[in-house]
C-alpha cells in the first residue's frame, strides 16, 4: 500500500512540474523498508529509524523531510498516516562550498574519461562528451541525460520540460558544438533502439547513478578528490563552475552585470535570479573586479 501511495504522490507532484528524482528513490526505499515490517501507513518512529541510516546529519534530515512531505499528502486522505517532525537531525542544510574547477582540472578529467576502457560501445566517448557538455553549459545532469537526437539543433540544445516544467534553448560555444557533433557522428552509427544522446551499456538512456559513480572514480584517479567517505569536488560543481566562469566573462562595466546575471539565470533554467546566486562563488578574478569597481567609484568615476 505504501509503495502505491508513493507512486501516486510522485505522479501528482510531477504533473505539477516537480522532478523529484531523488525523493522518488528515497520514498520507494522507505516504503520497502516499512513494508518488511508489515506497516501499511507512515509511522513516525519507523520513519525516524529509517532516516537515521543516512551517512550524515544532512542526509538523515533530507530522508526524513522526504517522508514528511509524502506523509502530509497521505494524511489528508487517511488520518492513520502519521506526519513525522522535521529538524530532528539538524535545523538546516548549510550550502557546501562548491569546487570551482580550473582549466587544467577539467582538461585532466576529460583526458581521463577518454582513456576509459571501452568495455561497452562508446564508453570513453560518452563520458568525455557528457562531462564536456556539463562543464561548458552548466546543464543539470538530468537535463543532459534526457537529451535526444532531435534536441541537438544548429541553434543549440533544446532542454524540454525540466525543473518547473519549463523549456529553454541553450546555445553552445563553437568548440562545444564541434565536439558534440563529432560524438554524434559516432553515436548515430551505433545500433540501438533509443535516440538518447548518451547511452548506457544496454543501449538505452544512461542512468544517473552510473554517471556519478564514473565521475567519482575519475576525479579520484586524477587526484582532486580523496577516497570514499571524504568530501571533495562533486559532479554538481561543474554547474557551479559554468555559472562562475560566465560571470567572470562579463564585460568590465558595472551597469552590465545586472543584465548579464539575468541572462545567466535564463540560460541555467532558474525561475529567479536568487536561484542563480546560489551557484555563484567568490573567485580571485571576481573579487579583483569588485575591488577595481569600488576604487573607481571612490575616485569619482561613474558606477
């Protein structure tokens, strides 16, 4: 019963424009865990015990929040569902400091991907091209994995019905477009039953988990992240890096920054500039630009 309730809840939320990929996995795992105990309704004690299996306080709180959201929905129709309290494992999630990749680090990552053993067709090319697209565009990983042949156009990448159920066009730098075209020439010659751009060993859509596992192995291999259980550069930091580098490239004129960040917000698929600011991080180049602008203003120059 819980599994069916989770499926209905996820379907309803997705119809409203939410992705919920992570929440779906968490809730299905909780439903299975509770089901083995013969429970057909959410119980606060069970939810808390299940959430406590998370590796960190933040992960535990995230697991509990996922169940609490589902429980509030289910309780509206069946009062036997208990809504567990949140903030049991921590008050709030502190934003991890993003790792802004250098050019050399990105080059090392792509080179390492290109040297992957071809244990299934196009494996090195798939990961080298995927990581290159993520680094150059700042796409969400889920957006890149959802790309199909028809989404790659001469004007850029058509990103369809992603977060908040929006579509957008993401133009590509000529070097990124050229690299993607070379990959697609190989990809179209691969005999598969799907038209997804990035394919798995089975020839279907490449799973998110496979991407994350491969990325972790590669960044450890090139020496920019330590072993399992230790913090370090994440695949999501490629999106942070793209956002920061785009702002660094803004023409050195204060009046243009506002327009530039609005364009960046649209490019990244955010509903507001506030969402874009989450991805920004101070770098020497950005802080130097701020200092130069302040000095210019103090000397009587125009803002």
